[in-house]
């Protein structure tokens, strides 16, 4: 009987452990996501359109592009923009790479379609890079938005 009782207690303790979660991280997510009301989401505060990026280029505004695609993707279609940082998504949060990101300039996070840029941008904003925004639609949408009328002016 004692053995059965110990076994049951052991199994119950495993259940309690399996339901544990990182309360500190959950509190951080709560602070972030509690601000995401319908009104805020409608403004898309973490996103920027390709047209707005082209407008910023034409106005010669200072901002950084953080290209988080893999090197093979970057080599095939890449940014030659002077303030482009090429750091794959799986390496962005290393200390040496975070130190390359500006704290006081807009950072436009780019991937192929926006799928990887969305969580990367949210995570960057959570750790203090509130100037980070994702390019809606990724580099594909930016390429589609470029026309002779929207092409940045040559210097």
C-alpha cells in the first residue's frame, strides 16, 4: 500500500511539474499583449508598408534594414542599402549582433514574406528595441512596389 501511495504521489508531482511555466516570461508577454487592443492593432504599430519604405528612401530618412534571411537568400536577392545589416534570424539575438542594432533609429526587419520578420520584430520590441518594425509582405512586397515612379531617386 505504501508503495502504491508513493507511486501515486510521484505521478501527481510530475503532473504539477508538467503544468509549470515561466511566470516571469508570461508577465512580460502579458504586458506586451495587453496593449494590443483592437485600436492599436488597426494602426499596425509594428509594421511598415513597402510604399512607406520607398518614401523614406526618397526623403533620405535615416533608418536601418535588418535582413534576417539566410545567407543563401541574401546572396540571391539582397540589399545594398548603406544601412543594411545582414543577420540571419537564428543569430539576431546573440549579444554581438544585438550590439550592432541602433537604439535611436528605425529598424525595418525584413525576410522573404514577413513570416519570420513578425516574431523577430515582436521579440526585438520586447527586449527594448521599440524602434523595430517589420516590412509588411517582406522583400517580395517591396520588389512588387518598385516602379519607375516609386524607385528611389539616384544621387
